[in-house]
C-alpha cells in the first residue's frame, strides 16, 4: 500500500495501525490509534491505476500530522477488499451515508458497541463454520453406521434362519462343478509351467558352446609355387607306381655245432623303386 506519495510497510493490530519504512520493520514511521476512526471510499482518478480508500476521525481531529484524512492506495481490488475486511475486524467501520447520499449523518453510533457487535458476529460465524464442518464429517460415518447395523440385524435375524431351514449346511460349502474344473485346469497349467522352467534351467546350465575356429589364411601361398598342371588349367595324368619286387630273405643257417647264424643286415640290398 501507499500512504500519500510514498510506499510503506503497514502493520494492523486490534488497537493501532503502524507503518514502517520497509518490510524489515526496523524504522517505524508512525503509529495511528484506531479509536474513533472510519473509512470511506475514494473515487478512482482518470489516469490512476490504484484503488484508494481514506481513513478519517469522527471527531474531526487530525489523523496524521496536519491531515484530517489519510488516503491509502492498493494495487488491486483484492487487496482493497482484504484491507477493508481487516479494518472492519479491528473496529474501523465504513462511513454511513444517508438515504439521499449527501454525506455522513449527524449522529454516530457508539464505536465500542459496534466493535462488540462485530466481535459477536465473528464468533457466531466461526461457531457456525465449526458446526458445518462437524456435520459434514459425521454424516458419512452416521450413514455407514446405520447401514452396517441394518445388515447385521438382517444376518442375525433372517439370513441365519433361512440357512438353517435348508437342512444341509455342509452342502453349501461344496465347490460347484465349474469351479472344480477351473481349479483342475489351473493346477495343470501350473505343473506344465514348472516343467518348462526346469527344462529351461537345465539347458542354460549344462549347455556350452565352442566358438568356431578362425578361417585359414592362404595369403602366404605364392601363385608360382603351384603345379604347372594346375597353372595351365589342364588336369595332369597320374600313373600308378609299379609294384615293388620282394626279395626273399635268406633263412637262418645251421652251423655244424648246432648254432644258428643270422645274416647281417649290412649285406642286404635295399629294394629299388622305379621312378
């Protein structure tokens, strides 16, 4: 809010209105008692964007220094309504205007009586708010309480008598054929899933893989080292090797004294293989 042409920080209490230089509340500029104070609306200027109201003394005394009236400005209509409500709770009431709208009436009511009336009105509003909240909280609980008690009485008085009248109480707990079939199917599915999980576990734990060997690198083989037949592209004619003649080995000779003599391997000639 603004007091005059300067911006101040206002503090409103039940007895006075104080304003400071800033929101730190260290340097107090003035403290205005709320006794015999009233507020009136001030018309908004053509070029002004502020919402203004005025505070004056009912006994025509100076309100602030040499000023009979203190005009305060707000930035929005919400702030103006909030300040009016706060001043009303503190005992500063709006100015009463006569029926013709010519200005305030000559006689003023007792400010202390008006403050007491406002206090009683606030207390009544608070009490009614508490009652409304209490009733709103208790209604669902009361409804549930009544419903549960009604169901309880029905079960104990009528439902049990009808169940006992059937005679076979144990048959009421038996499963229906559809429920039995459904239970069997669920158990079969459960067993099949367990077997599948066991098989998957065995495969994952006992199976091992061996990586493939790397490919053979034949880049070191030169083209000139290949056979001529392969280089010319004509298939070569292969001849079978002739059979190797077997030379009969000399058997052991007996000496006159009965001992056998073996021919030495040095005297043997190796077999020749024709090329």
